[in-house]
C-alpha cells in the first residue's frame, strides 16, 4: 500500500499467461475497494514482476521482461501523470529491488556481464549500476531494503544449511547478522 491507499500486488503467471502487476484503490476509512484491479501493462509480450512503491508513493516501479528479448528492465510509472520511464541497468539478470529513501536510486539483486552477482545500486534514470554487496556461488543475497535514512542496507543471505539477515552500514561496510 502507498499513503493514498493504492494496493500494489503481483500475480504469478504460467506458461500460457505471463506474470503481471495490478493496482487497486482501497479506502481504509470505510474498508471499501474503490476500484477494480487493473493491470499496469496490457502488452501480451511483457511479463511484469517484483512491484514496489517509491517511499513517497508517487512512483510505481516493477521489473519488465520482454518475452524473448534479453535482460529485464526497471519500469517506473508516475502515479500522477501515468508517464513511464524505462531504466536499463545493463545487468545480465535483475531481481527484487527497493527504492532508496531519496528516490534517486534503487538497490537490486542482480548479476552483471563480468560474472559478478550480489546487490547493485542502480542510479535513476541513467541505469548506472554499481556492485555494493558482492555475493558468491554459495551465498545468495535477496530482499534488499534501505533504512529510512539510507545509512543502512538490510538483506537476507542464503548459504548452504542456513539463512541469515544482515544489516550493512553503507559508510563503513560493517555488517551485523
């Protein structure tokens, strides 16, 4: 939900129907669904996934996969105007992401064309990507989220036989599990 009561959710797809992202408006004062769910895109060649609101609720972001066309891109939609910005971070793969508190970048799970994987900071709207937290074959990183002030990054780390949750200070790189 964003602060205006818009509900955002993803619907898993199948081989015959791609995944999609839908929105609906909810009035919390009266507990009424004010609008029917709507797809954020109706292009049958697109698969939309991993929806996320910007911190201020003004931008709806999601990953867009053009079926049969390479790496996913980050699609940003203005709630007020409906304007769409496509951000191509030039990564080999891209997964879950979250907006930085200032809205100028996102942090995303991904991998680049040099074989590195981990958590990348992607500048908006340029798409410039910088590896912030390296992963490796035995430790996958996922569900990245910024602290409110942007000084700490929280994420989950999977390793064989255990999962841990990490808080990483951006300035120092210090991690706590």
